[in-house]
């Protein structure tokens, strides 16, 4: 399974890194680092032909302009290991991009992640996952409540992340408005 993502801009990336470093230092939470790049996951998929996917993403990105999105507040996906995240507000341009990717990548995939279908998708930037617990949730939220998460973020890429060992690492990245692969 791969993740089709958009890495956040440099300013947002630095903010997220600072927060995740604080969460590791103060609460021992480092699970989010399995993906070492702050990002917004657009969908996950089991793709039959990676070259076909890469050609599709390169062509699609050449036709798309950078998107500006906003975040607000904090969110929690509950469970044994709750996920703490910053919600990204869905806008018509973001929904249009997501719908396009979901529709077309579904056709070249054997499986699409359930939580990324158009009716369930909740775009977000993860701050803590995997090594959290209900017991640490309260203190972490008390700490995070001192910050404001009303951010404006520029998305200018689609990046494929693939599981390698214990991490999800960049496979390829494509910049919006250009027909080129970026590193």
C-alpha cells in the first residue's frame, strides 16, 4: 500500500517539526516520525502499475496550480492509540483535486484505503500517532492548547510515500504547474 500525499510548505513543516519534537521530549511520543515529512494524505492505494501511476501524477500535476488551504483547531481519532492531528478545512479546490485523484487512481488500483473515499476523507496533519494512549491524551492536549492552529498552508506537490522498513519514505514527488519530477 502506498500513500498519495501532498507535503506541506516549508513554514508549516518547520512548525510541525517543532511541535513533534516537543511532544517527543515532553511526553515520549515519536510514533509520528514513521513518516518523516509533515504531509496531508490524499489517499492510500494498492497500485498495480507504479509507472502508470507516476505518468498519471506527472500529467495531472502539470495541470494544477498550487492550492492554499487552512487549518483550525485540534482533532482526535479515538482508540487504543489515539491519533492527535490538526484538521485541514475542505475547500472546493481541495475537494476537486481529491475527487479527481480518487476517481482516476481507483481505476488503476486493486484497493483504495476506506477512510479516503470522498464521503469519509478528513484531511489532517498528524502530530502524534502509534505510540499514544488514552492516559497521555489529556496532558498532551493541555500542552497543545497553548498554541493556535489557524494556519494557511500552500500545497504545491503530490508525493508518493512508500513503506520501507519501519518508515514511509518518498518514492517520487511531482510539483503543481510543472511537468517535472522533484526530489
